[in-house]
């Protein structure tokens, strides 16, 4: 085994650090606080649960308010809601608590080891060693099964084990640096080696989670003395360097959005520190981009000191939390930066209310957001204790103005010293955490959220599908379907103070449909223009506003079904109404206000605009809200709006909108000035007529850098192409499929795994046969799993039971079949028919359509001791004409599990099946000629 030098994970002068953290110093105050928080655990063991964590819909959340229950490491069975103060008990809540307890304990081992290293308290050494010993003894006892996102023993997702392992590594490294190796052998043998190997078996590509996986693996390999393996991993594709190059965009932001920026960047910070210790420090563009990542989120901060809720971000997250302060401390230590110094000065200014910071119950780097609270440097944690500058960061001044982060898609125009915030979305897609919200408009005045992004709540609740719909945003959608992935081009961004503008073009909102949104911001108001063009007549819907009322006299009940997709959003609407005889120009008034906040008008080449409203979910853990929408039908159209954001009610005296004309809006302000807004060849022209003068403002196009046109790099290939086309044999009766049908044998080559690969005690197989009668496509599936079929408890022959685990259909976690039929040339994952069927013993089968308004085949089922059999009969009249694409999946769940173990896929296996649900998007399904 190689012996790497150094064996440390952090590079600092230990002798000097001991002096710098002595009592009475600013860093010493951090040590004092951490020691006080460890005191209750000095004479009683830290929690090491014997069970693994478990993810369910209800676990850890208040059923009334939808917020996370408080985490108390000393209370494994009673969990309090921070809103209603009700205490909840039960298995689901306890097993959610287990996740926090695992992370809390590993982090406390780091605290104890760091305090012993710096101050020599033997009690801290004993606590760290005893904790690591207990973790080493327990690790192999936690089962690697029933996971949600990757293999893991203590948790339900791999990245959580990576965070945990990283803390174990740092605790051990700090103990060894203090000269103590009593627990080194057991921790290396029973945790570092098996845990790092398990994590390395599941590569998450460009995800924020892979940043933690990489750093945990590299840290463990370093402490295991595997120097060659460390450097080989660093130099391999998909490495830590790859994440720095491809995950961090050219503007310094993480491609998955604000919520994952700090999480991923913090993981990268550990990696950058390790690189320093290994003698491979960041240089050049990588170093500059990583440094920019510390300040980048603050440039787009909202007026109420919260982060934007774009993509899968939590809603209204305050920056006044101790982990943000520590992040700024670490960033300034990496490279002095006036922006970070000014932000720290702001965080430490004492203007927020006093209260508990939450550090005493922190769960390592799996953060739990808390309300804003007053902070000092003493509230930082062990990372700042070891790596922050000795001297406090000097005071500095910095107020973000209008800002452009083109790759991230952030384009912000600010007014009134930052009190007014206007943003137009459309940039990097954000991977699986991206939302279909290109051209979404945000408007916030102080703490008043006029047009905002609702963010995302729990990943396992049904409401996730609403928050990931275009309808939940102030962004356009086509024919009732959420936007498809496509490119966004920034064509204008300029701010002259008195006037500024931003324009973006979204290509392929739907096939053959493009949209352009132009936002011009002046003193006291903005002009918003959305235009679309389509190759064929379409219906474009634009959510105009929330929590407002329109001056429309009459409404009547209506229905809106949308396109029927899971994340189109229409299933979440209630109290839908359509306007009767709406005026050509309407006024909007915010709830609780008396004066108009906005004026809007529209036109389309096809039919008059249709106004409608509905009640929809509010932001997570907030009440439902009213939403106002407009539909335009035709091959082109334009919607024009004016929003007043000045506090002065009388600042705007008249608004006249003419969407059908070149000059789209005329606005008269209280001083008698009339501004006429219109697009122009050079960009945007504002003609100004005052009482005694005429003038104009001309805003110009910009030539975007090539990197500013975003391409959905994580999007699937454009079209499916079957690599094999077979003719289905004809039979006289469907029973003949068993003897005369086209046969396929599914085994190891077809297997998609979760924790366990195919082999040993996990060897499911299936025989699939296809044939056709004069009226039906017949599919016979005979599965051999080694056990009788397992299915969720409850439900009926026609109705599946509710799923208490997550927001997927319960029957995916059962023995059964998913079957799909489509047309070659469709986008992957687009099917014309699909179904999920599970055998019900002697009762036949339960069948669920996977395609909105899709045909449901007739299915017969039977069960036996080592498997089951399903006969599926699709009516030919309901199938697409000509050659079709076809795929089939056999789900397998053994009796000892509550989630499926794996899948046999007709078009080919390989890889992992986490988070697939009943979705299936092969690029090369089987091609069939049926008739």
C-alpha cells in the first residue's frame, strides 16, 4: 500500500493555529462555543442509531403546516413542529430523525477531535475516539437496501453517506494529527474502506451530489494511504476537476441553481482544501471560477435578504444564517474579496433579531434552513475554527446593483437602491433540478413578492409536480403542457439608471413554437412584452399574476385539463373560472391594496384572448393563492403589461396599451411626462413628451458571447430510433402466443439494479412473447423471481393503494410489468400508450394507464410460488398506425423489501434504476411491425 504524504486533509500550521484559537481571541470564541455545545455529550454517548434512516412522505414533517419538524438529537421519539408546537411520534418520524442523528454524531466527532487538537482536553479526545469506535462497530450492521437514490448503509441516499464519511475522515485525521491512533485501524477497516467502495460504485455524473461523493472517496483513499488511486481518480473522466470545470459555470455559479450552488460549492471547498494538502492546488481559471462562487449568490439576493427560489430551491431562504457567515469567512480566507467582506459586515451588524442559530443541533452539511438571526464570528463552526483568517474580516461596503449572470440565467435590474428587484429567467437548464420556467418574470418590492418563484417543497410529496410545472411560474406554456427543454438566448441587457432592459428568446417552448420576452424598467414602473410565433395554430398560456384581482365584472365556472402530463400542473387547480366580456385592457390590484398595480392587454392572430383564474397551491408550507392566466390562440400573439412598483399611488396617472400596434405602451406619470414604448431596429425606443420638451431614450441590442446561449446539455437525444425492427407473427387466438409468439429471454443482460447487481441470490429472469391476432397485439410475460409476487398492501382490483413512501405510483414497488408503445421519431419518454400492471394472485391483475387518456389493455394474471404470469392484450385499433416502438419492463421486489430491487428491461439493461418511477425514456426501443 502506498503511503501518501501528507496524511492530512487540511493544510494549516498547527502550532500557530493553537496560538490563534486560544481563549480571548476571535477564533477562540468559536472553540469556546463548540465546547459548550459538546458538554451535554461528555458524560453520555452521542446517538448512534442501530436502524438506518428511511424516507417517507410523512416522516419528519408536520401534517398540518408542511414544515420540517425540529431536530433534537436527544429526542429520538418525540418531534416538535416549530409552527404549531405539536409533538409527533411514530415510526416514520423516528426514522427521519435517524438521518439527522447519524450526521449530527459524525460532525460532533469532528468537533471533539478539533478541540482536542487545538486545546488538548483529554475528554474531547475520549469522546471522539469512543464515537468513532461505535460507528466502526455499527457500520456493517446497517443494511444496504430499500434506498431512494444510490447504495448506502446508514441512510437512503448515497450522498448522505458521503457527507457522513467525510466527517468521519476529518475526525480521524485530526485525531491522528494530535498523535492518537488507537482507533485508526478499526475505522479504516470497517468504515473508510467499505464505505468509500460503496460510494464509488454509484457515480452521479454532473450532479451536486457527486461533489460530495468525490470528496468523500478521495479523503478516504488519502487516509488509506492509496496515493496512486487518489491521483488516478483526480485525473480520470468525471473527477473532481471535471465538476469544477463543468458544474461551475463561467459566471461562477453552480449550474443547478441557487439552492444547490452553496451545497455543491461547499463540497468543492473540501476538495479544494484536499488538493492543497496533496500539492495540487487550483490554478488559473479553475481557481478564479471557484473563488467567484463564494460571492456569486449574493449578487442576485432579493430585497428581503433571501435567495431567489429558482429551480429546486427552498422558498425564502434567509442569508442571515451561521453557515452563510462561515462560508464568507472561508471564501475571504481563500482570497480577499470586498464583496465577501461587505456581506460579512452585513451579517454581523446585529440588525436581525437575537435567537438560537441552530448550530448546536446542526447535521453536518445536510443543512436545515432557519429564520434570520443576529450573528457574530463566534457562531461559525469547526471549518472556520481551523481555516478562517486569524484577524476578523475588515469592514467594507458593497451594494449589488443590476447584475447579469448569463450562464445561470440570472438577469436582474434593480431600482430604488435595491428596494425594487426585477428579473427575467432563462439560462442553464439545471439538470434534473431544473424547472420548465424559461422567460419567467420576477418582481419584488421590499418584502412584497409581487411576481415570484414558488421554489420547491418536499421531493416525495405529490405537490412536487406542481412546483415543477410551468403553470406554477410566471412563464409561458403551450397547449396546456409544461415547456420542453430548449435553448435560451440573451439578446439584450443594459441599465442606464433611468431606464434599462433585458430581452431573452426561448426556442422550442414546444415543437415549432418560440417566445420572446422583453422587460423595460423605468423609474417607478416596468413594461413587459411577451410575443410568440408558431409553425401551426397553438394555444399559449401565460400566468399573469398571483394574489390579485382583475377589474372584470363577470366570471363563470370553467374547466382546464391541460395536456394531462404529470407535471403540467392543471391537476392542482381548483375553482377555475373564465372571464365574461373582459375589457380590452384590464387593471390588476394586489390583494389588500386599493390602487392598481398593473395594466395588461393582449392580441393574437387567431382568436380573442381568454382570461381565466383559479386557486392553486401557494409556495411550500404557505396557503393556496389565486392565480390569473391568459390564453392566446393562433400562430402569433403578443401580451403587454405595465407594472407599477413605486410606493407612490399617484405616480402613474394613465396607461394605454396597444399590443396590436408598433408602439405597445404609453405611460403618463404624475409630473405630466408621457413615455411611448416601442421596439426599434437598434433595440428599444422610449419617446418622452413633457410639458415643454421632447426627448427620447434608446436602449440597444447586445452581441452575446457564445457561452451565453445556453444549450440543454443534459437533455435526451432529440428522437427515438429503434435499432431493430421486427414483424410480429400472426396467430388465430391469443392463447397461441405461448407457443407461436416471438420470444425474448430477459436475464442479466437486461437487468437494471438498485443496490444489488444481478447474481447470487438475485437472479430474476423473464420470458416475453409477442404475437398478434386480427384484433389485438398480445404480450405474454412469464417472470421467475424465486418468490411469489409481492405487492403493496391495500387497494382493490381496480384501484392501487396510496404510496406512503413517495409521490410515485405505489405499484412500481411491486412485482409487475410496465409496457410502452410509441412511434419512431418521438422524443424519448413520449409514448402513445402505456400501462403498469401487477398480478393479484387468483384475482387477475390491477392495470393503470401511464398515458393521459390512453387506452388500457385487457390483462389476465396468475401467480405461483416462484413468480407470476401476465397476458396483456392491446386492441390494434387503439395503437399508432404503421411501425411502432415498443418496450417492456419487469419490476421485481422480494418479500423482505418495501421498494423494488431491480428491473428487467426488454431494450437492454445496465446502470441503476433509482428515481425512475414508471417513467421510461430509451433512445433505442424495439421496433415492431404489427399490421
